[in-house]
C-alpha cells in the first residue's frame, strides 16, 4: 500500500522512469484542451498515473473500468504505472511540464502537501457538481480534507477504504502450545517464546519500510489519546510527551523480548508477506489489500488465519486490542492540467464511473476494499478474510493512522525507525523522531 524507498534512490528512479514514461504519454495524447469546443464530444485522451500497477489485486478491476469507459466514450486512457516513489515521479513530471491529468494514489508522504504546492486542485465543488455528495461516506471525505478534519479543503476523492488488523496463524499458535490469540502484551511475549521454541518466527514486519513504520506507531500510541498523538505526529514533541515515551519504551521492550522475527531491521514488507504466507512467521500486521493476495499465494494461509488486533498493554488508553481502519488508501487527485476546460469533463466521466455501484462492487470482490460510498456490497465480499474483517468493530479499537499527520516527514521517519527495530534506545528514538518531524 504505502510503499516507499530511501529518498536518494527514489529521486533517481523517479527521474529516469517517471519523466520518460510521462513524456511519452503526453506526446501520444490526443489532447482536446487546444480545442475547447471538442471537450464535450467523444474522443480525446486522459493522462493517468496509477498506484494500481500490474500484479496489484486492484489492477484487473481498474482495467475493466478503463476499458468500459473508453468503449462508451471513445476517450483514450494514456496510462503510466506508478513507481515505488510515485510522489517524486509525479512531481518530477510536473516540474518538467509533463503533468498527468489524474493521479490515482494514496494520501501519504508528499501527496499530503500537493494541494498547497499547487500540484493538484481542491475537489469540493466537483463532489457536489458530479452528484457524489449524496453517496460518499462523510468519514471518507473528511480523511482527505486538509488537516484530516471536517471543514477542511478536500484534497482528492477517496476510493479504497481499508481495514488493517493483526493476522494470526492459528495452526502455528496451536502447534507451539499457544491456546488462544494473545489478548495482552504479556500474552504476546509469552507466545513469542513458545513460537521460537517451536522453530517459528513470532511477529513478522518490514522494519526497513512503511510496514514497520505503521506498526511502530500503533504500539507507540498505546498510552496516548488520539488528539495528543496527532499533535505529536504533526509537530514533534515525542521526547517531551510522557505517554508517548511510555509507548516507545513498550516498543523497545517488545523488541528486546524478541517478539519480532530475527533481523527485523533489515526486512521489507515483501519479506513480511513471504514469511507469513509460507508459515515461517505466525503473526503479522497487514491491510485488507492483502486478503486476496494471500489467497493467491496458493499456500492456503487464508484458511488458517484469525484476524484481530495488537494486544493490549497494562494501562493502555484502548480497552480493546488495536487495529487501523481508514480511507487514506488509494483515491483520485486531479492536477491543475486535469482541471483545465478541455480536460475536466473527461475526468468527470471517468471518475464517476469508478464510483458506480457495479465498479465499487468489483473492487470489493477483487481487492477487498472498504467501500467509500453507501450501499449494500455484502454479496461482493466473497473473500473469507474480508468477511471476517467486516465484523472486527466489536473486537478492536482503531488507532490513529500516522500518514496524514506525519506528511512529508514519512521517509526520514521510516529511516529513524529502522534504527528503532535495531538497537536504538527510547531516548535516541524520540530525539531522532523530533528531528525528522521538524525537518
């Protein structure tokens, strides 16, 4: 989902591939912007950069929408697949005068600042004019507003809502003598010892990328109310906030108790998935985008998985185990070029097709998204893990997802947290997080 790589590598990859691909797309466009009279007629093209690339569980559903759209309207989609550094890729293209019209992307890292930077345009009026205001869930829209609050300017249109629970391989737990899914952190530490004794890794996570970042924050906020945690994520003050320091110490205590798999600081999210799917690790934290992918692994892991939350530490502000849930997954961001008179009606036709009930149901079925619009999609929720996740509300509390709050500090923070999964002390971790947050 929120896949990133170190900034130094990202810049080179973005320029080499992003500028070239987008240049080719722009040169091949039949752009009716030069002829406003043609804007309302069939034909023409839209330049799109998408996070849903080949191999992603949503790619097939996306292609069906694109194909049906072109067949109905005659409008061609010039498609560029987003790189790992899709935010840098798009910014490089915009700076080179090769801006796409529409970006299908997560609200994370640099994209949180695109509206202020003039890369994209606000979409508040489009929601009203395009008939989406009555069907889109208010909580989904609010997460895409500036500041993540009601009343803020709308940065884009949310699409793929997600759940992000803990996954427990019940077969491995049972074989190791763990009779139930851990409910407390003491239970988790005890389970990790039994799993290791049985030759199984405990909690798998990518300590070197976004997956480790998200799990760190889930643990670190265990003793902090949501408003305080949001403020610290946005402004810093990790070291000066005792409840956050307690959460960071909890993280290092779990790390030092060997709750995470060996050499976790050097692992990626791909390593996490591979370890869990293959039965080398018994626990991971992963989102609903992985439900269909786990089934596609052919290991049968989906039949041995129970979904739950991160176990509760003593004194936590959360009464229940925690998980993430939200709508900052993939959505639609319209660039300044896409908002021009010759383009915006084409964008309207494409975007509203995605929000039609058949298309949303297709994404629920293929990619396990939580629908951003109202309606009954239960018949589309054919995946067993998706069905299980729809019933999680009674069993978990939802923690604050960091993406919107840490914004463009995401990459330096991830680099700091690689050290946290290594040997860094709580004081070193909080100090480095404060430095990364304040830039």
